[in-house]
């Protein structure tokens, strides 16, 4: 497995050099290797990917559409890898300690940005890493040590993980900005259930999507799910396009969009908890400070 990953990364770097130079001779000189082996490596890489990455018609090379896409995406990938390796070296030299936070996208409009600023100002010797992941993924990442703190919206029973409800956030409904029939008034769950619903995230499950469905079921309602999106931003884009409505935490209203309006929901139970998760038995002082800060902020805003 490790050897395969190393080979793929090496092939990516070979591909990037040829794609940027569009000349195998110059790319080989840049990579400090001979031209024939580089040409063979590039053809093997194309065989492995399964599509042509270069158009070799005429003199010189040109990238195919697939090649242009791979170049753009692979440069982002290798840049992120270099940043990760550099962070690893700093941590290994005891210059910095790693503290990973997993989060669902909607908490970016609530407590998380303030916490990140607090942690970075409070402890300059700690590298704070952020990873977007749903609650189920956060629990697995906590147990494997990939993150130290998680913020999600789903209560899950796992003895290896401690969960605290930070707050119960009201839900609002996102409707197309051009829609005038609502008049800015609150909508009931029954009214919502008669409209096409855009659900997110589509996978993996269980997730916030299941929480939304459970709220309707508690009212004896079965909404019509018109579309399932993987991302909050995608769901809002589909709302703007008139595909349907979607339910979002109230803090998402801070994301101002001219093509989407937010209306209150006339039902006290339509809330979504913000849940903080961390490993049971983790005695890290830095974690303790982070947890205490979140609890103080929650008590202040309650």
C-alpha cells in the first residue's frame, strides 16, 4: 500500500513537470533525469489513470481536457501535502503541538470562528488544524487521534467519546429570494411538508439530514424530498434556482445571499443542537481550556 502511494505521488510530480513545461526534454532537466525514462513514466501514468492526458499530434505537447483538470487539481493536492509535511516536521521538532478540530459547515457561522481566534491567540506553540466532516466521521477521527475536538449536530452514543450540547439553535427555512408569496411570515411544518425539500448532506448517514426528517416525523408529516445535496452551499444554490426549500440553522443567515431569503418556522421543536465532542479520558490542558471556553461562551449567550 505505502509503495503504491509513493509511486503515485512520484508520477504526479512527473506529470506536473511535463504539463507545465509542455516539453519532455525541459521537464526531464527540471527533474534531473533522462528523457526516455520520463516518457515511459508518463505513458505508464496515463495507462494507470485510464485516459489520455496529453495530445501528441503535431510538434510538441498539449494538455487534453482531462490533463488540464488533473494538473489543476493535483497542484492543489501537492500544495496541501507540502503544508501537511511541513507542519509534521515542526511538530516532530517540538516546535509546535498539533490540535485538530473537526466541524460541520454550518457551525462556521456560529461559535467556531471565535474559538479558532481564541486558540490561535492563546497558544502560539499549537498548530490548529481544521477538517470539515459530519458528526459520524468526527467520532471515528476522535478515536483514531486524527482530531481532538469536534463540532457537529448529531447525538451519538459511544463510550469512547464525550459529547456536550453547546446550544439548541432554531432552524429557519431558506426559500428563493424572488419568491413573494410568503410575505416574510413564519411557515408551519405542515406548510413546509407540502413543498419540495432539498436535504443535505446526502451522505454519509446518519447526519443532519436524518435529524431534519425526524422533526417532520414527530409532527406526523412526511416531506417530499425533491433533491439531496452533499453540501450546504449546494443546497442553497438549488433553493435559489427554485428547485425547492431547505432547512438551515439560524446562524446560516449570516451568509448573505441576494437570491435566498430566510423565514422563521412556526414550531418550537424545530431546532438543531450544536454538539461538542472529544475523547473520553483526554487530559490535555489545551483541550480543557478549549472546552471551558466553549462552555463559557454558551452560558453567556444562553
